[in-house]
């Protein structure tokens, strides 16, 4: 059989090792992984100059917005930003406008995403009440997400009892419950125009610690499956580590900002660095880093959360994350602060397993040809003006980084190459949860 493209002169991440090899792709599948000389004939060859080829990266936590929030980001600009950042599979969050809280809104999201995606996207929904979980999953969401401190559509999941009841449902349906863990009783009343320092004080360490504690206790009682979003504190991460040792089915994720930035950046970036949970002190950043290093943090996720500049002036929390994640995490690898295999696993196989993303996370013959080519030799400064996201600001702006994305393949085609989106056809598909149940 003739292949459509041969990726040659590569270092391929294959079954946990780096192979000096090439990859043959026919149509949307990988048909060979082996020495360049042993690859089948192909219509085209892409010599990647000795760069590393990884399974297409997965981000289980992003906000693509769209609908009434399209002015911040839409499915097309968001997934363009994702592929520019090396991501080929995403899970999108439900705090959209209108919110993703009903079977109708789940179906509307699927209809609306079709034809607009540069990469594959599944998404979360938030049930208005626990008994609605089944209906949401049947309509096609992949997992369930709750904000303990905030309501999207009148629902509340802020006490252990409420979370327990929801976990009974999600675990009986075989899906993961993801939580934004901040105890509403411990966070301050928010207004706009807060300074980043005040905002951080309103989101204390205790609020995360207490919320994680509640969610873990509920998970233990319900025999549930819990995923804690964006851990940011030593105390929070310690509670999760202890729970894992006790046999509780819990995973957690860390973001580039909680792994690499302390609140010292408030001085330089002001409100642009406001995020929830907030940036913390060195002690916490070191704890997050250490926990990624030893695998206690299971997954790396961006929490890509775009806003307009005008909204940032009013201290809306969040910033774009797709296009800084690889530069930041792989710079930490190059500086010896994170092991390469941990970072790769946390961006590929571990999220794939946790969220049943069967098409993603592995390079092998017969697998979908979603691939990310990373350059570990270049040095560059992060430039927010070059983001494909509509949100052109970042608390990482100007940082000198020692790694970047060279190319991204989605379903057998390169969509991003050397700084440009090179395929106008949007090959991404909506991932429907119910197929996998
Ligand atoms: O910083 C944040 N931004 N934290 C959240 O929990 C929500 C997110 C957003 O949607 O903007
Ligand atoms: Zn969150
Ligand atoms: Zn988020």
C-alpha cells in the first residue's frame, strides 16, 4: 500500500521510549512506525529535522466559549489556538452562555461545533440536579463538571451531601466527575476592579483545601470517580495524595500557570494575571512541580480561559493557555525541573485513559494519526500578539522559552506547521460520550 505521507528524520515517542524512526500515514491512520529506510512508499515526505514526535496532545480542561461569548473565543479560533499549541483532542467546559446544563444545550453544542473544529473536541455538562446525569450523557457529553463555588443554572454542589448524591449518579453511569474545588463559604464576595492581590486574598488556600477534603470524603462514601481540576496548593495536593493511598479513585490536574508562576508576576502583569484559583507563593508552586515530577499530579491541562482586554481590566479571571503550555512545560523539562516521560504521559496517555478518549494518546500502527512534533532546541520569547486565540494577552508574555510546537497532525494531515495554520479544512470531530459507554 502507498502511504499518503512519511514523517522522516524523527525521534518518535513509542511505547514509552524514544525511537530514531519515521512514521507512515495512510489516510487518517498510522500504518508504520520504523526506520526511515523500512517505511512504505509515500506520496509525500516530511523531514522533521530530528525533532520529537509525540501522540497528539490532549487537554481535558479548556473554555472554547462560542455562542454568546464568541466575542472572547469561538470554536474555530479556539481550536486553531489549540492546534498551534500542539493539542489534537480537547474537553470543553460547560460555563458557556447559554450554559451546557440540559440535554437540549448538549445537542445544540454538538450541532454548532460540526464543521468548525481544527481538532477533536468532547465536552462536559453540569446537571441541574443529580438525576439528570443520564440524560446529559445520552445526549452526548463526555463527563460531568461542577463548580463548587458558583452556579451556572440554579444548581448547587457546594456541600459534601450534594456532591455525594451527584457522585452516586456519575459513578453508576461510569463517568468521571470533575470539580472546580473552592469552598464558597471561604471565598470573598467578588466585585469587579479588584487588584490581583485582593483577588488572591479572596481565594485563600483554605478554600481549596476544604473543598478538596469535602469532595474526597464524598467520593469515598459514594465509591465515585473524582477528578480535581487545577490544583494550586500544597495542602490540596497533599490531601489528594493521601486519598490515593487510601484507595480513593481520584485524579488531579495542574496548569502551566500553577506550575510555573508565583504571585510575584502580579507586579508586572497586574489584572492580566488574575485567575481562579489564583497564583500562589513559591511554596505552592514547588509542591505542584514536585507532584507533577513524581506522578501524583496525573494530568496537565491548560484551563485556556480567554477574555477580552477590556474584561481583563475589570479583573475577569483567566487567560489563554493553549499556546504557552508546550513552551512552558518543555522548558521545565529542559531545565531539569520536570522529567520528560512524566510530562508526555500527563499530556497523552493519562488523560486518554481517565476520560475514555480511545482514539487518542498513543502512537502505534492502526491508531489515528494525531501527532505533535516538538522542537526542544529552539529559544524564543513568548509573544502574545502572535496567538491564534482571540485573547492576545498572557502573564507569560516575554518569557524566554526553550521549546515549541513545530507541527500538529490531526487525522493524518498537518494542520499546523512552522508557525502557520496550513490546512484550511477543519478535520476535527465532535467526540460523543455515549459511543464509549
Ligand atoms: O480563571 C478561571 N476562568 N477560572 C474558572 O474557574 C473559570 C474560568 C473562565 O471560564 O473564565
Ligand atoms: Zn476552574
Ligand atoms: Zn476552567
